[in-house]
């Protein structure tokens, strides 16, 4: 479980950190204008919120493991989770001239 968690955590942290690094590089080189900076800041705000949630969840899991407590199972709406993930990746996709489209078939489980 721990190796799987570390792999998942590394992947979840990589995208926002890479985006932040890329954005700072563009800003430093003066490649982006003020309108783009405002869009980027908005995107980074969403990414930082997601990153904070990932870290909070990981810390909670580690504490639970250290205390030997049982984990609490929570229901998750896959549509909401997927929408959050798409928002986090939207700016990077736009930089590569890609468009993200999220399509769901059927009803979410929760």
C-alpha cells in the first residue's frame, strides 16, 4: 500500500509543481502578458487548492497508519473529482494547443 501511495502522491504532486515552475519561467522571460498572467494565477490558485487537498489526505492517511487506526471510507462523486482534475490540467493542455473534453456516460455512482 505504501509504495502505491507514494507513486500516486508523486504523480498528483508532479502536475501542479511542473505547472508552477513552467509559469514562473514564462513570467521571468517576459513571454506572457498581463491578461495571461491573470489567467495563470487563477489556474494556479485552483491547482494549489487541489495540491493542498492531496497533501491533507496524505497526511491524514499517514497519521492513521502510524496510530494503527481503521481508515474511514468516504463516498466520492467521480464526476466532481474528474472535473477538478480537468481544471488542474487545463492550462498545461492549452499551452500545448490541446483541448480537454470530459464526457461521462450514465449516472455517477454517488
